[in-house]
């Protein structure tokens, strides 16, 4: 076993080296500085996102890939505040700014200024619409739709669904919900009989679900947006109702609950979300642009799906209380770029 | 007539009406479930509301905006210290209350020494508390000890344990306000701080104890909420900022200070949960839900305050 693992290790090292060599026709970015402009840090997903960035950034600086990979977070999650922050980053002379934006449009002025100053701008997760920036977007609609499609395979007879939405008025919430409703329209054996806003927080979701449950008929499935599945499960339990099929969102407490239920009664479900490590994907895309690679402006982030088969493995690698994560490598970024070309 | 003159009657009336409307939808089914949920979730709003009520009673400009951050910090540190280990529930409680005490002390010292308006002082301090919470545990959700979680989600005589805590606290606050010298001092300070000082009321001691009380209540609420919902989260307190002020105002306490109302806080806490549940049950869209909630809240506040005007 030892030898075979070593061989695999050597092989993957060789692959890495190959990848690095393949990229070597590009310019050296060792003297380039990349900054992360982040608008919010107040939940576990964003914390994991920042941590991924810091770890990978420190490694990239140590390896001499870039000169700096610093992270900056605004304190009030305001677009105006982030616009001022971006202007500061331009003045500080960063070569590239990676943005998780507070608003798709409100930062466009600051982003344009950055582009005009010759700074590469890559937005991800919370993207900006300014054409000069790169966008690493999540297909939230497809995410919502795939939840219903999964339910259709598990519950061919259909039934009543409860929808837990995110934060009202946020673009992501509208998109995921639109995808869910599109999925329900195509699978008309399902009907959404109740919809609440859980604000992507377990305690808020628990409260909202507990409030609507008494007025609902039997529920066969719960479609969610992430960060709300465990709270929903608790509310069903407190109401003394049978646990429906709840689609989860990759949080560790959700996966732990899933594993416990599976061991107790064979519970089966699906968990999907965006890995917080998408910040590292954005880093490598920015690095590739700086290196002179031709990168299409619109890229798509792959979902991180956890199934019955990968549950134990993912659970083991996720820190307690955190969220399932992947750190993307240069090769992953090159693959995503190649896929979009 | 005497009953109608009570400012808290409007909050309780509104709570009863929304309850009836929600249950009407299901023709009576689920009434017990809904009442139980309202008592559980209303308890958290009531606990922070009672604290906020004391501060608002201090008079114009007094409000504690650090409640959400204090809740988060207290819950985060308490759950981290307990580390899901059995038999640590009291240790966690002590830590949560101590964090609340520390936050209250900090808030008051900022107000006293730097002469900052309370709104600015508590808002600025809340950024520090929130950062401490982030720094101490980076948002990882640690489960509460099993026995504590069972207590927080359990019931006693059919009433949720958290509601018993909230009710007990309400009785304590009521006694302190209505039957103790401190309560008289607080009301006098809220009605006219200068007059109270000249009359020999130890105004600064009253202010200090009030700012300590609100933060200790917030620490307790954070501890209970985290135990109830399976762990502390960085954004767990967010909705309790406006909630704590709303339940005070809807409950019939004068926003200008000098007049508090304990039963109204509980009525308003139940109402705030029930109105969202009702609108959700009727399938109102998010925008409409917010507009209706706002309109209903304004209507109750007007109803409660015109009553007082005619007195």
C-alpha cells in the first residue's frame, strides 16, 4: 500500500509539474500582487472562503507564484464601502483585484476605474456586470432545478413540497427560487404548498418552518438554499412530524445529521452547494490573466455535490461546524477556462 | 374600559387575532403546535425585548444596538468553552452571562467616559464584539452538550422551557420596576434626568445597572438560542436588533422613555412570530409580507399611543 500511494504521489507530482510546464509559455507572475475584496465575513461559508484564500495565497507566495495575495473585508457589507475599498486597492498598486461583490451593479464605477488603471478584475460568487471584469458565476438557477430533479427520481409519485428561501431581495435567492419553480413546473407531480424565508441561517429557518408547519398538509420534500436544512429538520422533529426528504446544503451539522439519520433509519438525500474555496479558483483565474492567458470573460463554477456514497468521506474532511470545501488548483482553473473557450 | 386603557392590550389582542386567523386557515388543526412554536420563539424576542425596554425607559437617545453582537459573542464563547462535553451547561451559562456583563460594562464606560451618544457607543462596540466572535471561532458551529440541547428544546407542563425562562425573567423585571426603589429611580430618570438628579436619584448608577442588565439578558438569550438551534452562528443575532426595539414599542412602552410595560413585551413577542407565520401560511410573497408587517406594526403603535393620549 505504501509503495502504491507513493507511486500515486509521484505520478500526481509529475502531473503538477507537467501542468506548470504547460503553463510556462505564459509570462512569469512572481512580481504580481493580487488582492481579494470581500464584502461580508459574518457566516461560516464566508469564513471558510477567506480561510481557503489565506492558505492557498500563503502557499502561492511561498512558491513564488505571486508576490502577494492579501484579503480585505469591508465591515458593513455596503456597496459604497466596497467601492471605496476597491479605489484604495487601485492606489496601493495591486495588479489584480478579485471581488466578491456586495452588488452586481453598484460597484461598476469602481471596477471600471480599476480596469482603466490597468488592473485585472475578477469577480466571483457575487459578480459584477461591468464588461471589463471577469465573472466566475454560479448557475444558481440550475442548482435550484437540480434539487427538484433529484426529488423526482426519489419520489416518482410526487407530493407536497416546502420551499425554504434565502434572504428576501437578494439576487441569489431569486435565482435559486426561480430554478426550483421551473423544476416544479416540469415535474407537475410536485406542488409547493408553502414558502418561507430562512435567510440561509439554521435558527431563522427553524423559526420560519415551525411557524408555517401547523397550517401545512403532509410534506414529502423540502427544497432549500443551503444553511437551512438542519433548522428545517429540527422544526419537523419539534412538531412531531415525520422527517421529509430535505435537500441539504453541505454544512457540517447538516451532513452529521444526515449520517446519523442514515445510520438510524437509512435516510437518503442529496446535498449541494458552492464550495467556499471558489475564492481560490478566482485567484488562479486572475493569475492566469496576469500571465497573459486568453481567458473568456464568463466562467461557471462547478457545484460541490455530496451523495450517499461520498457522505462519509466529505464529512471526515470537513472541520466540525464548518462547510464542505475544496481548494482549487491551477489545473482546476485551467480546466474551467478550457471548458469555457 | 379599564382593560382597554392598558397599553399592552393591543399587542395581546393583535397576537390573539393573528393566531385565530392562522388557525382559521386550517379549521382548528395545529392550534397547539402553533401556540407551542410561538411560545418557544417568542421567548428569545421577549428576553432581549425586556432588556431593551429597560434601556429605552431611560429616556430619549437611550437604546442598545449591540444586542445582536453580544448574543453572538456570548453564545460563541459559551459553546466553545463547553465543547459539547456533558456536565458543562452551568459553566457555559456562567460564561455567557459574564460576556454579557463585560459587554454591558464596556458599553456603559464608552457612554460615560467618552460621552458618546448611546446609539454610537453601542453600535461601535458591537463591531468589536462581532469581530471578537469571528476571531475566537471563525464561525464554526459547535454543538451544545446533549443535556443542554434537550433542556432548551424541552417542555415542562406543556410549555417550552425557554418560555418558562422568559416568563420568569418578565416577572423579575416587573417586580424590579413596579415594587422596588430601583424601578422608581429608573422611571424618574426616564421622565426627566435633570429633575431626577436634583431629587437625589443616583442617575449614573441607574444608567449603569440598566446597560448591564440589557447585555446580560442578551448574553442569556444568545446562550439559550444557540442551545436551542444546535450551535452558535455568526449571524444568529441579526434579526434581534430591530426585533428587540419592535417588541418594546408594540408592547406599549413609551419610546420617549419614563414608562415601561412588561406584559406588552411578551404580547408583542408572540405577535411578531405569529404575524410572520400567518403571512407565510397565507402564502404572501416576501415584498408583500414586509409591507403588511410594517403596516400592522404601525397600526398597533398608533392604536396603543392614541389610547394613552386620551387618558
